[in-house]
């Protein structure tokens, strides 16, 4: 789903905007977590159940996992700030659409994510090692150091996102009522469509943030207050690990659910791949599909620019 969303945004030329690049960065981090960081940290749990003497170097695995998690949190915060200005203060938002900020933001996110996790590499307050479950994590923990790293890397960005998305949720609902009244009165449709596109992306990000909190906060609470029980109960441990994967892997579902333009483009991409594999007749050999007025409006929104993302 993550790769399909990347392909869809590329086809629609959404990756040329500043917010589009932030979304691409967030999706890349999600993909890295699902394909690289998560297997590195979870495979030892399964292998330890088979081979008790299984040897595994935990430092690179734990470091990669936590850096990816922190980078995802800070990227999400940067994206929420971008959406806030795009909805609440569009004039100020245009000042941050330059190539300069498109380079500075990813570099700052990477520096913060790596910088937070440098102390454990030198055993400053805590170290990486094997847990009782066979997996990798922080051992010999110092409470102050763990709280500081967790606050800077995860809880601070999540707190900022919670405040921003709470405000944007109210703004989205109020804008819906206002647009409904303007449409009934014959308002400016091109301007409304541009705003609607921005609101759809904001709604998808809000839903994705809520889903992320549902999947990741319960495991974090278990680790914080019931660490010994959590590390010995393998079934519950694996369930929480699966929930963490779903927190990252399921985010594209919300983009396709709230944006008809993405769904139409996804359908085209899938049909093209089926035609290429010979599983679907080529165009011209089957009855032509006549687009509905709603589909035409989604694919060709009059008066909408690419910055409307």
C-alpha cells in the first residue's frame, strides 16, 4: 500500500510540492520501518524460541529501529505544522514552499533522530542489548535518560501533533458548514475545490495520526510500567509488535479512503499493470468507460494548482 501511494502521488505530480515531499519522506520512513527496522528487531525473538544459543548483535538493530521511529515522529510533526499553516494561514504557508526548506527540514529531522540516540551507543545512561524475550532493546536503563530521549524523540512531536490536529479537526468541521452554505448560495467553486483538496489531505493525516496513537501508545505504556511482564509474555509481545507494524503500514489506507482523486489514479495504475501482464484486455478491445462528472471533477479540478496539496 505504501508503494502504491507513492506511485499514485508520482502520477498526479504531487511530489513536486513541499508538503508532497514531506508526505513522501513520511512514507519512506514507514517503508523503512516495515521492511528493515522492524524485521531486524523482531526476527531474533522468533529465532531465540528455536535456538536458545542464537547470537545476534543488538546495537545496530536497536539503533536503526529507534532512529526510524524518532524520524517518523519528527517528520509527522513537520507535516502537521505545514498543514496548519496551509489551512489557517495560507499566505504564510507559501513562504515555506521553497527548495531551501525542502532540504533543511529532512536534514534537521535526521539530525534530531540520530542525535537523540547517540548516548546509548556510548553507554551514557543506558545501553542496547538482548532482552529476556530474545529481542533487542534498552538494558541497564537510567530513568532520567530514558525519559529525556523518549520525550525529545517521540512524546514532544506527538504532543505538538495532537494540539495541531485537534485545532485542524475543528477548522475542518467549521469549513464544511461554511462551504455548504456558500455552495447553496452559489459561491466561488474553484476556490472551494482548492480548499476541499487541502482539507481532504488534512483529514487523511488526522485519521492516520489517530490510528498511529491507537497502535503505538498501548505498547509504550506496557514497556514503561510493566517491562518485566511484557518481555516474558511472548504472545502479548508479538501482538504489540504487530500493532506497531500496522501503525506504519496502514497509513496509506486513509489517503485512499478520503481522496477520490487518489482512488481513480490507483485504479488506472492497477489496470495498466494487469494489461501489461496480459490479465486484462487492452484499451480498445473492451467497452470504453465513460467517466462520471464526479470523476472528471476529481481528475481535473478547475482552478486547482499543485500547491493545493
